[in-house]
C-alpha cells in the first residue's frame, strides 16, 4: 500500500488487445522530504478516473514490481484497489 499525491493527471491507454488501462504516477514523501515515485497501472475505473488529477492524494494497493529504466530504479504498482 502506498499513499501519496499524483504528479500529473491520470491517463487512459489502450493495449494492442483493446483493453483500457489507467496509468498515473504517485509521489510518496520520505521523512527527509525527498519523494519516491511509483508508476501505477490498472484496469479502467470509470467512476474514479475523472478525479485522478494532479495533486490529488490517493491510496493505492497492489503488487509492486521493481525494474531498471534508463539506468534508474523503476517502481511500478499493478493496482488492485485505489481510493481518494
């Protein structure tokens, strides 16, 4: 579970199979004030999508995956549950 603020408005993406996915980035502040960024991806949630705007505080529950992207650590959450 992570709790933080959206860095930008949520975006809808369509996979090659035609499935709609919702994506957004969440900044979780550390005690030293530096944010840790998480890329969140999940099935489209029609009722929630319009409210996922930059700065909105959200809690996200899901599976965490860690990878490398352009030499940087990439933290991604496959969304199971998202609440404002």
